[in-house]
C-alpha cells in the first residue's frame, strides 16, 4: 500500500514534466547560469557567498565549466534523468 502511494505520486509528478520540457533548451540555461554565476562572483559581497562561487569556478577552470558541472549533476537538466 505504501509503495503504491509513492509510485502514484511519482507518476503524478512526472506526468506534468512534459509541459516543462516542451520548449526547454538546456544549452541556453547552462550558458545563462554561467553568466549569472560570473556576475554573482564579481558583484556580490564575499560574505554573501561570492568568494565561494569564485573558488568553485577557479577549481573547475572557469564559470562555463562550473555551469556544465552543475547541469551534468542536476536531475532537472534533462527529461531522461
């Protein structure tokens, strides 16, 4: 009974995703995220997290690579996940 509840909830949640992904272009969102992360890292106070974002980007060899890594590990970045 509990398993059936969760299976039904999963079906309900995923059935609404088709509309979300209809015109979704992950490559556009990935590029926008890279630009937003860079702006955040450059324009926000360090104590508000900018220093962490800068360190993460430096460790990944730049904001585009950081954005790509985030998208690679996101469950919402593709319909298949």
